[in-house]
């Protein structure tokens, strides 16, 4: 059942909360997404992987990160255990028993410590939509990154086709297509989604090309083979000329991960259409 049919008004400037608000709350958790909404983000940015029982789990890594994860017995996850704690080899009921918030993350000293877990994508949508209705918030978008790399196919993740199928099924059930962005560094994922949408088999969502290489936008778009809705590079790779060239093609530009206010203001002055940040509180006043 679709939980919300309200379409978001296109924001004049799209402030996206990275993994919810990683700088302030445990990343990719329900508390982080609700806090990001309190801070006025226009888009929730999150990552998804797949569990052994084919659930779409919100997580940046396909394993439990030793920087902040705690095992069900209360002991911290060690780096040496990563390979034995691959989410693709674990059922979701077992994944949910791990605490990914109580330790905090030393890289983000402002992050609140609280006991929490890796949620399912379906739960994030359900909780965020309920919260939106309770607080009478404007409709926002979901930017869902499909965490995929070719070297990990059939190891820590499915192939791009089955991976996309699982994510699309959740979206189709719970959200209007134009409240969704699908992004990935793996262009095979974006190509597959584009082809399936053209064939009428998938929801026609916005597609975003994530980029961290030094090639020009033109080279990357040539490799992608179609014009994405959004070009999303590491923010230091951008200049005014590149932004202008992308805009000439009708492509929106949303860089990542921008955490300093002066960088945010400079990029907005240069003409970017939004930005992804760990600290939505630092982007106050840049949005709608």
C-alpha cells in the first residue's frame, strides 16, 4: 500500500542529509533520518545492501564496520571480523541484533551515542512518512544509493539486475516514483534501471551518477550511455565551468559530501542545485 501520495515541490536548493545526518546521529539509522527531517532537509540520502534472505537493508558497507559496530554479546566488532560479518551472508533477524550506535563514531565527535540498529529500507520509509504526517512536514525525497561494485558481484551483493529488482519492489509498494532518486557509483546499476524503466518494467525515478574519478563529466556521461537526471561528483572535482556545461545538457548537479559552511555557500554561488552533507544543521538557510 502506498503510504503517501503527496508530491514534493521541487526545492530551489536541495539539501540532502548524508546517511541521514552522520555528523550528528548514528549513520543510516531511523533516528538519523528523523533528526535530518527536523533540520529541514529536502532529501534523505541513504545506502542499501542486501541480506541473505533478500531483504533491502540500509547500510553503507556490506559488512559490520568495526569503527562503531557492537556484536549481540556486547563486544565490539574487530576489523579482522569484517569478512565473517558480510550482510549478504546473514539473515536480517541476525543483522538487527547488532548495535551500530552506542559506540558513536570517533570521526564524528558531535555524533550522539544511542543504541540502534541497521533498519530495512521499508522501515525507514514507513517511519519517515509517519513522522512527516505527524509533524505536518513538506514532502521530501529519498536518494537511495545502491552500494555496488563489480568486484563484489555474487560475493557481498547480488548482480545489478537482481539487486535493482529488490530495491524497486520496495519503492513501488511504498512511494510515488517522483519522490525517489536512485544513485550509484556502479554505472551498470544505473544502466539497468534506465533500461527497465524505458521498457515499462520499473518505476521512472530520477537517476543520479555518483562520481569520484578525475575524468571530465563528458567522459563519464559517455561511459554511462544516457543522460542522467543528476550528476553527483565529489565536491572538490567541481568548478563553475563544469557546472555550467552540465546545466546546458539539462542535468542537475548535486555534489557530495560538503560539510563546511563556506564550501556550501561557494558551491551554491557557483550554481549547484543542491548538496549532500553530514551536517544538515550547517546548511540552514540554504534550502527552499
